[in-house]
C-alpha cells in the first residue's frame, strides 16, 4: 500500500521534505512506518522518544494500523503559543 | 462572522476575535495575546517563523474549546493562532473567553494557552543573533491526563 508521510519543523529539515510518499506492507502500524523512515534518515532516531503521531490529521498512536492512502504525520515536540 | 478557532497567516485582530463570541448573559471577557518576545534563553531574538500542521492544529484548538466547555460550562472561548513569519512584538496567538463571571473567563483563557503549548501541532523556528533553532516543547498527546491536569491546575491557581 501507498502512504503519504508528513514531517514538520526539525523532522522536515532532517528529511529534506515535508511530504514523502512511501510503500508500506499491508497492515503496517504507524510505528513500522516510523521505523522505515528512521532507516532512511538515521538522524531522525533521537526523536523516537519525544515525537507523537497523527493519521489523516487526527491524533493517533504508534500501535494504530495504517491503511492504503492514509496520511501519516510525525510531530516533534510542539512549541506553539 | 469569523470562526471561533482558526489557524491563519493573517495579522490577528483581538477585537474581531471577541466579536465571534456570543455575549448573551456575559459579564466578563478576558483576552490573552501572546507576542513575539525579543529574547529567549539568553538569546537576542530577531524574528520567529511559526509552522503548523494546519488541519490537526485546528482540530487541537477545537478540542481545547471542547475541554474548556466541559470544565467551565458557562464560558465561551475563541482561539486564533497565527503562522508564518512574525516580527518582535507581533501577536502569535489570541484567546478570548467570555463568561457570566470573571473568574471562569480568566481560568478558561489560562487553560487554553497552557493546552495550546501542550497539544497543538505548531512549532516556533527562532532566528536569533548568531543562528537559528527549532523550539521543541511538549510531546503532543491530548490523552495525557497528567498534562491536562497540570493545565487545569495552572488555570485555577
């Protein structure tokens, strides 16, 4: 299946793009998508403990399953206000 | 009439924000305006660039309005957050809370800004004298009950 990955702030800088389209095995979890991304961009790995995630613009969990066409976003610690 | 919640690149207009609120039965309106400060952690800040995951950030603001309504049922809340480049002294966020009585309006506005800093996917890119850095604060998890309790505690302090 094909998914769109959205990256923001420092994560976007590290990957060099805010949006990536990647293949993922059927039934893959958000966590598996992140693992694939870290493999591609090892510099992301320190963010493992501090990021949160979203699927289709809604807060999600790393254990959540991803479906074909989903937009999976990884969020570094936020600093709005 | 503008929306109660918004993520916008436009200059924030606090008076317009207040006008989004239904003031029937209201005796107090508090507003909070967050400004771009000229210093941070000993650095001289030149300007900020705010980035957001717009769709989720709007959902986050709506969630805060819902949470505040559960906590202070009589309060009406409006929140606009700006993104993009902002100069020193410009408003990055504006919150308006209307209530029959002042205590709840103050509390809800404080709660809202604390929750924004906890859960809304917005990031500051700070440009300071000598460099630039992404500011990283809280891991955004609306289900973190400890964080929410902390925001409530600050609001009611």
